[in-house]
């Protein structure tokens, strides 16, 4: 069963013990109720929208932090990471397509470092780095990982 298949139908606020951190942005558009709470704020078309979006998502992160809601905090992190990576992709490839019809990586466009999408990527990356270094986030992440490890060991 695929990673994403496991996430469907689960309310992770009610069952945070079922949340798997995963790699990168894995599960970001599936894990509820966080997807529905954060997605409406996620925008990266222009630097102005990216700054508003990243600020709003950071605000949600802080709310989740006040509630000691690690899953919410991690989902906010994933949305910021996705804002960075998607903006970067559109900066590199105007149409957003990284690969050609043969599956080979396409050549990046010449203005990839000065485009508005590149600025959006820098904005999201700044907020993303801030969250990744947050002491409360790191402590709750460690606790979550330890609980999952303990649970797996107990069920084996």
C-alpha cells in the first residue's frame, strides 16, 4: 500500500499517533484537517502573494505550536517547503515542467534567478528555514518520532 493511501479518511487531529512525518512534502495534500486549513492560504504566483501566504502559514504554525499540535506544525512546514519547491520549479521552467517527453530534465531558463517566481521561492525558503529551526517544533518532532518508534517496537 502506498504512503498516500494510508492517509485517506484519517483525521490527524483526532489521531496524531497515526501521522508519519514522511519525506519532504509527502502527504501534504492529503492529511486532514490540516490540508483544508492551510491550503486556502498557499499562493506563490507573485512575491507579494508569496509573502502574504508564507506569513499566514507561519501564523497557523504558531497557533498549532500554542496547542502543542506537532502534526499541524509539521504540515505548515510542508506547505512552506512546497511553496519553495514549486516556486523554484516555475522559476526554472516557465510552464512548470521539469522533465521532457523522454523523462530527461529540461534545461533551466536563463532568467531563473531574477524571475518573480525565484523571489517567491526565496521568501518561502526563509520562512521554511525559520520553522525547521524552531526549538518547540524540534522537541515535538523528536517526541513524535520516539512515540512512533516505541509503538512499533511494542507491536512487533
